[in-house]
C-alpha cells in the first residue's frame, strides 16, 4: 500500500526558514513528478512547486526566489526548503506523488506551516 508522509512543518517567525520533507513508500513502481501544494483557510489548494523525475522544476510565482524544491529518487523523497517565510505562506502543505506503472496520484495527510510573530 502506497503511503506519502510529510514532515517538517511548524511555527516560524516572519523571515524564518523551514525544511519540509515528503517520503513516498510501498510501491514497486517508481514515482514520477512530485509536488508540494498548500491550502490556506478559506482558500483553494494551490500548487507551490513541482519537480519531475529528471529534475525539471516549476514554481508558483508567489514563492519564486524563496522556496527550493529538490528530490532524492533513490529514497522517493522530495524536499521543500522555504526561506524568507511570510504570514501569507501560512497553510497546510501537502505532498503529491505520481506513481508510474499504475498512473495514479497519491496525497499525503498534510503538515501545518504557521508564520507568525
């Protein structure tokens, strides 16, 4: 059974940094594109950053220059380094992983990021 598990959220002051991690497991197939989404209270879920298996990157305009996505294919793990965090970055951050072979998307349970003084 495929599991996608995020970690690394928490409370941080404006201007601070956090590193989110997401590990996908339980699949005999590799994972293709992996991505981070976020959902703030009362808002729709939005894509923050995504990375293909070969390393092609896409970022939301709101996080360009502040967030960096990376991955370790051997560990089926994706990371999100978040710098210069602002209150508007407060949200639940979700990991999404595309499983090759079965061609299915899997979501993690989410991790809360709160930016506040």
